[in-house]
C-alpha cells in the first residue's frame, strides 16, 4: 500500500472480485438497460450490435486498460494521476480536471433519471400501472410526474442521499460491500425478467426484431452512435475506471480484469435488450424513443402480463440498483479529488460533493416542468445540453487524451513495466495481446475517437462530410 501524504494508508479493494464487481457496477447502468436496447432496436438490431461490439473491443477495451493502468500506477484520482505521471505538467493535470468536471456534469443529469426510476419503484408498489386504460395514459402519467417539481426533486434528493452513504463508508466498507450485494441481485433480477420475457406469447417477434440484422440501417451516423455508446457504457473517458483502478493491488491482472468487466457489461446490455423487446413485442407495443421506452411502455407492458405487478416492481428496482452502482463511481471520482489532492476528510468531501451535485442537478430536474422547460439551444432543454456536452463531447475528448497520454507521452516502456505486474502470465505466453493493445491504443483509438468527437460537435456536418 502506498503511503498517503497525510500519513494514512490508501485504501485498496479487499479482493479481485470486489474490484471487478465494483467496476462492472460502474459500467452497468442506465446506459445498458435504458439506452442500449432502444438504440440497438432503432439502428438495425443485430447489425448495430455487431458494430457496437467492434467499437467496444477496438476502442473500449484498450482505453479501459489504459485508464486502470494510469490509476493503479499513480494511486491517485484523475487530477493527481495525470499530474504525477505527466511530470507536473499543467496541460496533463487539466485532463484530469476535465474528468472531475465531467463527473459532476454526468452525475447531475444521471441522478435525475435515477430519481425517476426510484419514483417508479414506488409507483409500481402502489399498483398505479393497473389503472391505465389506454397505453397513452402511461405517457401522460409520466409527464404529470416529471412536471411536478416536488416529485422529481424529492426523489433526486433521496437518490443522492443513498449514493452518498455508499461513498461515505469508503472503498471496502461502502462501495465494495455495496457492489457485492447489489450486483448479484441485479444479475438475478435481470435473468428473471429475461426468462419472463422469453416465455411470453409472441416473444419471438421481439427476438426477431432485436436479432435480425438490418444492414441497410448501418451508416456513418449509426457507427458513431455505437462508438459513443461504447464510451458511456464502459464509464471511460472521465476517470471513473482510473479512480477504481487506483485502489487496485499490483497483484491483480489489469488485462483480464478489463476483459471481464467488458464481457459483463456487454452481456447485461444484450440480456436487457432481450428482456425488454420480448415484453414490448409480446404486447403488440411499438419500441419507442429514449426515456419513453422504459417509462411510457414498460408500465403498460407489465400491467397486461401475468405476474405483471411483481415484475414491474422487480424491473424498477433493477433499474435503480444499476443507477446507484454507477452513480457511486461518479461520486467517488469527484470525492477522491478532494481526498487525494486537498487532503480532505472523506466524510466532509462526500457531503460537499453530493450537495454541489444536488444543486447542479436542479435545473436538469426542472427541465421537464413548466418552470424551466425552455428550449435553450435548438430543441435542447437544459437537461439535454448537459447530457450532450458531457456524454458526447467530454467523454470522447477524455478518452482521446487518455489514449494519447499513455501511447505517446507516458510511453509504452514505462506503461508495460506497470502493466506486467499481476499479468506475468500474459506477458510470457501471449505477448501478441500486448502488441495488439499497443497498436489499438496508439493508432485505432485516437483516430476513431477523433471522428466521434468531430461528429458530436457537428463539425463533420458543417463540412458537409456527414456520410
Ligand atoms: N456506465 C454508466 C452507464 O452505462 C454511466 C457512467 C458513465 C458511469 C461514466 C460512470 C462514468 O449507465
């Protein structure tokens, strides 16, 4: 264990499994259960999945390995890690700082959606969904709830308070222990929902929709969507994996851990897709867009299926658990900045970061109420703008800079020395994997990410290069 500046020992994960579950908990979230099924469904089903898998292996995996490696080597959160390995350079330190800012921004809108899902646990317990006479009623009900400031801000507050408790107790007693309980529950709930979906009459229509590739839907736009999804779903580009890696022991293998996290994350996305689309199609519903899919359609789907009361509760608990384990990783990034760099006491740091995030989240929370639903830029309200800037600009930018940092600045000589710790077997018997990682991180990842980034900022379309 490294000695902290204050003389205190830096905490580490209690076990390799603890790290894997916590990191998988960060990766698996609203991005998998809400976003992935819809985007995949809308963008060519299996064809999108193939493109997504290619992106996640070519870019997601190499960047994940790079991030965890930086964290474990420096034993600091993003700001301290880039500062330490970047020879105190201002430029690299600001890459770390960008991660902390992105953490605040993502958490501020993520917690709002997480608050909705917590609120829907209560609605499903109350049996509200059984009172809807027509499918449209579910959408109207969603609108009436999300335009009620007390409802959204109330659940936002409760959600932030829950996340705070886990981070307050620290790495082993809070995050690791929480993930060890929540992640298995999440896997079981999701499997139960998938089996329920598959055994519904008409489930095959959903499977057909989700698994038959429609290659005609694949174009530049969809490839870029798949890339963006790869970043968001793996929690990379803002230092979450880096921070979790900083609590990792040198005995553990970064390469195999990264692969395990990626496989868990991808499997959950696909299982969620199966669970959701079999249920949607068995009920003759149309797969709708974005937040609509889950909050408008799922209640209707569940209210008309056998055991629906029970399964609707399970579904929203599952969604909330997935959101909590991701939110705590975002909160840990910003908290660790104050703990590592400013030597703050963890309790004080977590409370301050949560309070700031809560206030930052209020305009996003109010973006669906008449108080503040103005379209500020184009058709985007405040919530959409924060989501767009953090997910589509800052994450790819952070990922790009991380790849450049490891491959071109810190250098593979030093990086490989660190990576070898805990991965001796791969270095001795499968060195080609290391060579592949180097090529992907040095060339493929930066170039492809740059394309996503330019696209996100609308530069490609300005240049008339949208293909
Ligand atoms: N990976 C999370 C999800 O899929 C979101 C997230 C992004 C979490 C970035 C932490 C950092 O929902």
